[in-house]
């Protein structure tokens, strides 16, 4: 498959690359980035997200703040995670890994008065996401960055 060919090329460009380790890191990144977004504090995850993703997330965070809304969320876990697609550009050595997640969290949104306007802290919400991470293979920077989100 095209993804298998891309994964082999990634390994060729960076012999330390390992799909299992990548997916383990993606799992941790998903929780970290998702919870930063829910809490409205993107500063800790800025090094791990592209400028485009940052701007999209910041727009939502700022909109919530302008409306006086706050989110209280607890990450429960990931019930499903899998590699959807892998691509590799031989010229630039840019690798992209698209991962599907089903995250589980509890959350509620409160207004300025503290009233719950959405969600329920006692119910687990399943959330399906498809995130694309990118990295230039063979460089000293081992970090993948979130470059696209979708469903």
C-alpha cells in the first residue's frame, strides 16, 4: 500500500523511527493537546501544533472566553486509536501520519453565572477525531507537530 511504502521510506530516512513508538507518542499528544484546548490554555502545547492549528484552536478558545463560557473536562481515555494513512515526501523528507482517535471524556460548559449550559460531568462523551502529525525525518528534532484536525 502507499502507506506501507511511506512508512518504509520514513524508516530509511530515520532508522530510529518506529510506528508503535509513534502511536504511543500520538496517544499522549492527543490527551495533552485536547485537554489544553478544552481548558482554554494553549501555551503548553504551542510547540506541538502548527501555526494553522493554533489559530483555529485559539479562535474557538477566544470565542468561548468572549461568551463567558468555561469548560470543565476530565480525560477518561482513548477507546480506539489507529493509523489511517502515512505519506512521505522524498524531496523534503516531510512525513505525515494521520491517526484516528476515539477519545472519552467528561465535560460540561458553564456560563458566567456558573450554570451548566452543555454537557454532564457524570456522563462519558465519546469524541472521534482524525489528526495529522508531521515531522521532517532525519533531523535532530524528534517531535511530531499536529498539522491538521478533522473527523
